[in-house]
C-alpha cells in the first residue's frame, strides 16, 4: 500500500500550523482512478487541475463530506502509521453506481472543498488490501474508513 501527502496538501497544512491560517472545517473524501492498486499519484499531483490525479466519474458519484468534529482524537499510529500518530473518521459510503462503470478505482483521497477547480488534495492512499475496484455494476457501493497518520 502506498500513501502520499502531495505538495499542495503540505502547503495547506503548513498554512494552518504554524502560520495561524484558517482551519478546514469540512474535508471531502474522493475516489480516484489512474495510478495502480498499489501506487498513488506523485507528490507533485494537483487535484484542482487534475494534474497527475484523476477522480472517479461513475453515474451518481459525489465526494463525501467529513466534518472536522467527526475525526477522532489523535492516537498512537498503527499499520502504516506505526511509530507515529493518527486520526480516523467513521466509515463512509459513496453513492451507489447508477450505471455500469468500467474504469478501475485504485485509491482514495481527501481534499478541502466539494467542488472542482480550486480544491487541494490533502492525501491519497490505496485501499488496505491493495486491490482495485475493477468495475462497478448498477447499485454497487464503495465504503471507505479514512485514517490519516503521520510518522516522525
């Protein structure tokens, strides 16, 4: 499994702390195509222009909001964040596919706004089992339990 905090995500984080910028009150989980089931976009990926990253586009797809208060308290990291710190949110379900979708969904991401154009990708990660959702049939639902961790 691979994870990355792209440069635009690092800039967003550093603009909040230590610079005292405005915190993001709601984050948005998104599903991504491109890369592979075991790789993520390069650190130079820019979500707002779809440079190096592509978002899923199946019928009924929409980003899922996660309010800041929905993220758990920071705790000792586990899995890929072992030795660091992490936080997580409750499992979220994306809208059911309204039509068949044949493009593989390889990873998920977190960004700062719901719309497309000026959003910033905060992080991208493959699914824990490093398996792509190869195709979707009508009514299929993807569920993700987001976890965000940092290592020292």
